[in-house]
C-alpha cells in the first residue's frame, strides 16, 4: 500500500522544538458526513483519565482547500461539518511537556510520543489501515527514530512512513527520536533493539544488552510461544526517574542515570537490579496483559475508565514473575532474589490499607486510588502490584507443595485456554482445578477478595525459607513514610500507628526531640538518628513539630505491644528445596 492510498494518513512534524510543539496533519480519504474524531482520555496500561486533549490546540479542517466547520462536542471529541466522498484534511498542534512514558515530549534534545497523545481517532474507521509519517527535523540532522511499527518507506535514520492495520495498533507503538544510543540482539530467533536516550559516557551498553537478552530468552522459554516478530526497548535516562509502559512489541522505560550499568564495574547495584526488574516486568506483559488480558478491556474504550477487578492478576502476577525470571535468567542469585521478595512482603505488611480493601477491590478502584495517591493512600487501599505478587507466590508455593502442578504450568494453561486473548477470573479457577485436581475457590476468595494476611510464612517454610519477625526501621516502627533532608518531612501517617497516636499528620516538619528528664533537645535530620539519642526502653519522647508555621510539642509513644509484625527477615533453611522452586 502506498503512502497516498492509505485510508487514514497522519503526518507528524516536529514543528517547534523550543516551544515543545508537534504539528499533525490527518488526511481522511473517505470521511462520513459530519465526521467525528476524538483523542483518547487514557492510555492502556496506565489506569487514569489523563485528559490528553488538554494539549491539543488550533484544530482546523479543509476539503478541497475550503475550510470546514469544527464543532467541539466534549472535552476530547469534535464533529466536522464535511461532506462524504471527498478527502478531509485536519491540522492541529500538540504541546509536549511530559517526560513520562505515558504522554509526549519534545525539545532540542529528544522527542517522544504515544499515539494516544497525538493521533485523533476517526470514528467508524478504527478498523481501517492507518499510516504514520514522521518527518525528520531539518535542524537536527543527527536524530534517529525508533518504533515497533511496521516500516514501509523510511530513510536510514528511521524517519518516514509506517503502517498499522488499525487504530489500536497505531497508538500501541510509541515513537522515540533523538541522537540516542542503539544496540541489538537476537533472543530465540527474534530480533530485539534497545535504544537509550540521555546515557552518560560511563554507560555499559554491552552489559545491558547481554542481561536483557538473557531475560528475554527466559521469558520466551517460559511461555513457549513468541507472539511478536520483533521488539524495541526505549529507555529514557533522567536525573531521577523510574517507570515503564508495556506495548505489544515494544516498551517505553525511564530510569535514573545511577541505575545504568557502568563500564568497568562488575557488581550490579540495587538500582541496576531494579532496572532489570522493570525490563523483565514490561517484557512479560507482552503475553500477560497485551494479549492475555481482562475481558472487560477487550476491546478497550478510549473515551472513559475501563473497570476490571483483575489487575491483581495482570499486574500482580507479572510482578511476581519479573523478579523470579531475573533469577532464572541468571542475572541475580538466590540472595538477591530473597532481598527483593523481602522488600515486597514488608511493603504489604506496612500498608494498613490491606485490611481495608481487598486486592480485587483495589484493582477496580485503580482509576481513583492507586493512580491518585495522597497522604491517606496507604491507609485506604493496597497495591495490586505488590499484594498481587504475593498472591501469585502463595498460589505457586501451595501448588508446588501439593505436587501436581505449578503456577508456571497454570499460566501456560491459561494462554492455551484463552488463546492468548480475553480472560476472566473463572478461567483462572478452571485451569487451577483442571491441573491440580481440586477447587481453588476458597483460596481465591480469601487471598484475592478477602482482607486477611496471606499465609506466606508457612508456605515459604515448606520451600526452604524461614520468615521471622525482624526489628523494623524507625519509620516502620513509628508508622511513618517520610522525606529526609535537613529535617524530616512527614508524607504519610499509617492508621493505628504510634505516630498517629501522637497526633502527627502528613505535611508536618519534624525538627527534633526532647527526652524525659533531660534539659537538652536534639535536632534530627534522619529518623535513624533516634537510635543515637534515645535509650532502649524509653516509653515516650516529645517530638518538636512545625505545622502551618506553628511549632508544636507532641508526645510520641515508642512501644506498642499490640502492633502486628510489620517487618520480616528471610533466611534460607534448605538451599536444595529453594533451588527447586527458583529453577525453571
């Protein structure tokens, strides 16, 4: 299909790098009478209405050079006063100020966009073929372009025309532009490309490629099927960033510069392990959410929230396997893996919201709770990522304990049952029963729809790992989440905690402490300094707090005999049993 014959053709120009403006020209070959167009209000994979249309300006339309009336119908939709049977040309601009993986960015260093932020949906023609042309910026001759979309007429640097079979495919292929680093590898016969924007001179690209190749091969072997013919990783490196968003044959990632592997440094930093976990997570989504997906999102509705109770499975189970597959790929060892799951376990234990909301309810409420976090989030909800990962671990460990199947086999069974497409909770229960020989409704009801703590300590014990109560850090013991610099800024106060009993609240600035029976007071900059100034066994201290410019003295108790275990330490009791669990 030639560029001119596409039913829908988008031409994207990098209109003004300094003003962060894209200009888009959309040609509709066969519009309907009073054709309607709209811009999505959200991007699949990130469950929040983000109002992308707020960045769209100066929408104009023409037929045969004659202006066509443009009438706005809602915050993100327009009706065009056009005639049928004659090509309709729309032109508009989009502001691009968001450095995240979800929207669009443009400046003199880099360009990036998701189609949901730039490309209007033509109502009634979503199933038609779409072409995307991206023009090379004349002022930046060194720039290159990377995308997972199918190229049909592009130059040596990637600029030109790409084809998508429908609108869903069009907006599922983000575009990265700039003078980025690029490398490639093959995993199980599938070509993969990795592009990195903003990397410093110390960046060890070859190590990143080697480790990512191991991860991809482990995941392809896990599923036993490769649904993509090629894959592109797009990583934006910033001073302080983290996140990712999955797509069918690509992913957009962001990380901090210190997280990159460095030339000449063999030891993997915690930040680099976190980056590898992010890569593993988004790549696993190639199967689990982009193809095997909630029935409520098949297809997705771009105009409003799409509710499902299954994010505990699609994000949570992916979060279980992202770290486990790092271990199976050989990029981390058993000790590093136990460190990662200890962090996940303790994060859930230190979230009072786990007793308020089930992980299924948290999935449904993602649109208004998880993606709109505030000072009370930890008290009102639980993360379907972290608790969902622990649900997956419980299922896997219990299935292995009973000896008839594993969660690995269940995941592959779900893929076969649902043919890599829409899935329901009933499908999960059916495959569990089919492979294990018994019903799992009681466990799913308790672990997914219930609010009690998961039986992880006893299940870990049966697989060579002991989970014992550990002395919590000061923030955990007090029930605080804080930001520490020259003083301590309180970000969240946990429900029922010692800090809440003292009357502390989010936004307080904690300057120092006074001790009972002592004349001097002590300045604090970090909570760990409490161990320096406060003797063991002290019943309470006075916290010196600033709130709304007013100085307060709050009595802070230091012990609560009724507090549940909030911190676990994991130790290996049987290395051979542990290896059987962690091996493929």
